[in-house]
C-alpha cells in the first residue's frame, strides 16, 4: 500500500494524518512537498487540513496552483484514490478536481466541535463501499470556511448521481445546531464522478482513539484503505 | 567608518536627524524620566543621539526592564530539582522525565489588545509561541487568561469578539491547539482589558537553546519577516497609562502574520536539529534592540551590526526605526562560523529572509552602522545590568472584615440565586469562546476547555504497550477580587486554585509561570498589591514545590487614573504519568459525590468576596476566604492518592460561586440529578435562609468534589489519612437538584441557561 | 502601470458577511440602504506601458488566480497618476 500526504507551507494536519495512516498500515506515508514536480506511483494521496499559504487570497487558492498539483491530477486520471480533508477539500475545489465552492461559515465564526455524519446513498467508492446508507460517524470539524455551496444545476447533478458522500445529521431530537457551517443541504463531503476522489470538511484523523475523539475516524480510514488496496 | 562629521548631504534627512544629539524633552517624550536621562548621559559619557536614546528608552521601559517589580520578583522561589532553567531566559524549562523537558511561559499584550483587539491578541499569541520555540521546543498547547470590562459597557462585546477572533486567528492558523484558560468580566477592566497568552512546548532535555551570545567574531543572523514601521515604541506604550489621545496610537500596533509564524517555527526547529545554532532569541518587545542587547549582555560581549543589511519592507527606514520596530515573526541568531550557507538553504526553503547583519564582538559595546556612518556606539551594561531598579514605597492593605451570612437580606430562593449565577457571564459556559479555537489540531489533546479543571495534552511519542503515554496538564487561575481585598491571601489563593485544578485532572503540579497585571506602581497601595501578592504566591509556591520559572509583568493598567483589580495570573504546568488516568469534571450516573476538605459539621460558608455577594449587592466586600496551605497540600496529595488507586470517575474543585455551582457543573453533561445530604443544622432551613445560602455558595477554599463508584474504599482511605470529607449523595437520572425538597431546581433548566447566556449576549448573527 | 482589480460576489451567491454588516448598520439607525455586498480589491503595478497590454495581462491574472470565476465577478481599472 503506497500512500502519501501532500504538504504545503502552512499545512497543519499532515502529522496527524501520517500518525493515523501509520496506525492503520504500519507504515508512515511518503511526504509530497508542494514544490515537487515528480512523485512515485501511489495508491492513495491525502491532502491534509491546515492553512496552506495562510488561507491568503482564498482558502486553498494558492496551494491549488503549486507544482505538485499537476502530479496529483495525473494520479487521479490514472484512477488513483485521493482524499482531501478540510483545507485539502478546499484545495481540491480550487484545483477544479471537485466542483462547487466552500465559503465562510454562515455564522462567520471559526467552529471546532463534534459532528455526526450520515453516509449518503452514493456511487461506488472505496471510501464508502464498506458502509451502508444511513450509517453514522461522529467526527470533529475545525474550520472557518466549510460552507459548501453550489448552483441548482450542480446540486441536481450531485444528488442525482450519488456524488454526495456525507451530510451533517442531528444527533438528537432537540439539537438545532447540527450543521456547523450552514452548508447547502447539510453537505459535508462530495465525490468525484468516478467515486475515487473524496473531499470532506470533518477530520477523520482526529478520531482515532477511544480515550479522546472516538474511533469513527479510524473506522472510516481503515475501511477506505482496505478498499483501495483490495 | 567615516570619522569626519556627519553632514546633512551625506545621508537622507531622517537618518541625519536620528544621528543628532538628543535632549531632555525628547527623553521625556519617549517615556524616560529626568533622572533616567541624566543617568544615561553619565553612564555613557556623552549625550546620546536619538537612536541611542530610543534604544535606552525601550530598554528602560517597565516592560523590558521590570524596574518597579524586579526587586520583588527576585524573592520568588525559582529553584527545584526538576527546574532546568528558571526566570531570565525566553521561557522556563522543567524536566518531565524520559529525557524530555517542558518549556513554557505566559505573557501579556494588554495595551495593544485594547487599542486593536484582533491584532493585539493575535500578536500576543505569536510572541509567546516564539518565546517557546526559540528555546528549541515545539509548542504543543496554548492557553489564555482574558479579563474584560462589564458586559454592559459599550466597548466590551467589540473587544471580546476581536480578542477571541485574534487568538483563534493566530493559534488556529499556526496549528497549535488552544486548550484552556479563563475569561472574566468586571467593571474595573472597562478601560483596560487583560490578554495574557500562555504557551507550552516540548523539547529534548539536552537540546535546549539559550540566548547568551558567544564567541567574538561569530556571525549575527537575522531571519524571518522583513522589518517595517510596526509598533515603534510599543514597549513604551505598554508601560504607560491610557489617556484620551490613546486612539492616535493605533498605527503603532503591530500586525501579525501567523502564516509566516508557522514557516519560521518549522524553519527554526529544522535548523535546531543540526548543531550550528549557538544562541537564539526572538525579536519581541523592542524588536532588534532588546534581542541584540540582551544576547550580548548575557554573554558579557558586544555586537557590531550593519543596519543596511537588515531586510526592510518600507523605504527610507532610519536606524532609529529599524532598532525600535516591532515587526513580528523575526529571530536573531548566533551561528557557528562557516555554517551560514547551509543555514540559509533551510530558510530559503521556507521562503523566509536570512541575512548576516553583523558579528559578536568583545568590546562590550553596541555599535550600529547606517549608510556608512556610526548611528550608535554605546556600552551594553548600562542598558541591562545598570538599568534602574526602583524600590517603590508600598502599603499592603488587607481587608479583615468578616462578612457573616446574616449580613445579607437577599430574599431569594436557592433556585433564583442559581439562575442568576448561571446568567452571569462570569459563571456561564464559555463554549461560545472556545469553539472558535481549534483545540484538537496536532492530535494529542485528551481533555480541554470545559471538560476538566486543567487541560491535558498527550506527550507525543511516549506511548508504551500498556499506556497511551504521559501527558502535560495546564491551567491559568486568579481571583482578582480576593487580591484586591487582601493581596497576600489573593496571591496564595491563585496558586492553590491552580494546584487544585491540576490535581483534580489527575496530574501532579510541577511549576509556575506568572503574569502579574497591576495598575500604576507609583501609587502606594498598588505597589502594595504587587508586593503582597508576590509574598502570597511565594508562600504557596514553596508549599507545593512549584517554583516560578518564567513570567511577565504588566503595569500601568489604568485609564484616567482608574486602575484594574490586581490580577496576578498563575499559569501552572503538571505531569500525568498515564493519560488514561485523567479526570474530567462530569459525574456518571449512580456515582457518589464526596467533598474532600469539608468537615461534617461545617455549616457557615464564607460569603465575603464571593460571587454570591456580588449578585446580591453588586459589589464585593470583606476579607477573602482564608487559606490554610497545609490543608491545601493535603487535599492535593489525597486526590492524587485516590486517583492512583483508580477510585475516581471525576473531580471538580470548588471555586467561584461555591459548592452548588460546582455540583451543577458536574451534573450538566449527563443531565443528572442529586439528592443533596444537608448537614443536621440546616435540615430545617427554608430556601431563603442565609445560613443555608452560605453553605451552598460560600467560597471556602481547599475543597475538591470527587465522584466515585467505590465510595466505601474512598471513605476508608480518607478516614485512615484523617482527611475531612463530606458525602453529598449519589447521582440519579431525575435531573433535579434536591436539597430537602425546598425548591424545584431543574438541572436541565440550569444547563440551558448555562449554555445560552454568552451566545445570547454575543451572537450577532440573526438567522 | 498601476492597476486596480475590484472583485465582488456574483449576484445570488450568499454573502453572510454582507448580511451581518446590514444588521449592524440597521441597529445603528441607518435605514436608507439595501443590498450590501462585500468584495475585495487588489492593486498592483504591471510592468507595461501599453494600456491594452496591461488590461490583457491583468485579465489573465484574474482568470488564472486572482478571481474565483465560479462565484466572483471582477472589473479592472487602470489608475492614472494625478
């Protein structure tokens, strides 16, 4: 299993993701530096969270124009699996690998808290095929610009073609604030047309231990990696 | 260097002016006194030019020289077996076992945060992080102690919003979790808010970097962001009271860039993996001045710098401006000669400026060249060693009036008081604040913010087969109204509460960093508050063997003569050997709650200086609750013993608001209920009875509530060790707090009030 | 030549920041406005003397990086020194 984590100036969650991957596979992932123009063949590339280039201009805008992105796009067109978490999701959108936009949280505040994700009825994808529609995962978020928006046309295309991976869900009847950022239709993550690219705002790498953070993130990453290798 | 006299045609006009002789008026304008100006002229045997004068004014400012407090800071206990580095360096260093060290410090950014709350607090966070990683430690956690004015004051919400955004803006971007702290509101801070930022980092014990310059001829290297005109005279602003014209000082506030901060952190830590860094210091208050002077002074050496080589981002900067600029995200280093090129590669990789700007000398002088002329040539000693140290007159005022429960005429039921307490922003949940901070980045946060009394962060890489590893516990504490009433007791209490919080989370208290925030030390009672609280802190710190290893003093927190409540914040760090044994505040169902440190027959609680008193009379009065250091130590050792024997499910210390508030906070998460055992003497009280109120809301010290599933074993251990205890009762799912069925106290209702108080005050978003 | 790029949100894209500013202005007593939209401005010197070439260069930069074409509009002005 050949995995790599892409690192940009300002990426923060690369170590966290590497720790999670090592826990699952027994091996640390390769590091791809933003200035690299070449990379070996890989099964899975993860673009981790953080504040690449300080979030300047727009979140992920500058990172999406880095030399390494060309390589990542080639990996995708070869059918490689690609996971973008939080800032990683923002970078995938800015790089036009995934459609739509991620804008400021509706309440205009950074938010760090637990969320409940509901697996949606989606196309075949190594990231979700081990789950059933309606399965729930408790995974934390921490972001300022996680509000996914799309025009009607795009929204229809995503919904009709099973490209919505997760939606934020109420964890109890009395909960009103279950969507942390006001995203359209509570969208928390979306898939590419071939299901092998997933962009998600929540941080699975922060949920890998029963003592703190829970283990739903570990479950998700483990099953994803099993499917990618398998 | 050109030896002929400088003429206007030689250099730009502003630099020419900077190199002209100064005068007394200019000295006074820079915050120096007449005596200080004369002292300077005598010490250097000439009248300083303006650049030289600027350098002196920065180094002699209260913020840099600690002239009003130094004499008393020297009396703090700073040594212990586990202390590797005490006060005097960029941060304190303690041994935490496994060949590792914890590096930590707390620092204030009060005045800039009042003027520009976002940037003021953001740069406060940036600065404290640099103080930690300059020692070779990767920062692993941030905490902050915030004090704002009355919630109804017109500026308060704007300040709260800006400060919280600024702390989050910097900490989140640089990727270090903000895991704890405290936020209080009081009208004494209306014109002077307090923003104290604390950072904790981890380093290898034998790879700590210090700031003393070494080796005449060694290169002096500048790295980081370019220098601009930010914050010139920021140090002198921090040392002066605010007046009407303070809003004109807006352009002098520094602007931080957390992205560059992150690059600088990574580049420095990468360079420190090699052996070429001989000494290093960050450029904080008074920028290049304080770093070059302090590094040279500590090494007993001098420096010769060429200011034309300093990377600048503005045109035509003078020697004065370059030396006093407080542009952020810059470090000064002394490297092994010959290593400059290799070091430069690392900084270029991270897109940071790297400039060789001069060398260490053995002249003991600071010599600065600009545009081919000597802009500064002064001896270093008078700047640091000979900086003034004042012995200001003081009077420690101690309020000895004991407030009795029947001094009150509240006519309020228990339920009403509880509602009022949770409607007070001082008690209510601060979730609105901490959700704006990323508390789980770096993947090691075990407990944080409202979940436990102290934050616990795992020490990366200490996992073993049977444990996730060791953890660092940290907290900040202070009860300013106690300090105002009696500075000595107030100082003691801050340390005691911090130690209780560390112990209640399952950790052992180790050491302190303190941020002493006070008003104008030239006032005899304010100086008394400083001296008194230092005395109290010393006594308590000695009792717990938690020496002070670093800290900061912020004085002149006054506006138009109105000063803040004396606020000596204690930042304490502790160690937990196995993070699995950490304790949160929430009780489980069917757990027994027991108060450690409370006698069976205790009935009259201490209401003097309590939040209960503040709710009833909108003010505080009387002596604060007394402190018995011996008992405090006992209680802390007891809870550690109980936890080592795995007898506890949770723990929460009793502080602001007293017993009933602490009980509610333990019941909230699971919306539990409790039938409270009342002492016999209170069994026939009615809900408005003041003696009962004093038992419920008194702020008597040295008490921690524990929750347990093994109450028999707990009680047996307590009896064996002669520890006072009181069994409150066993939790249930009724969600009602029942004291002899006097009131219907709905925990669900109080929980909702607790959760919504601050959001309803602060949320501007209307859906 | 100095160039100013004004970037704004496309009509119909949610602007929560604009909304928040709207609320606060009304709370301060202003009621004589509507439709607040926030945006940003980028100013730069382009090393060209021909105006058409300058506009062309600036436009390319907008298309490639400065503007999020999906949700933003832009407008380029040449700043003439007075």
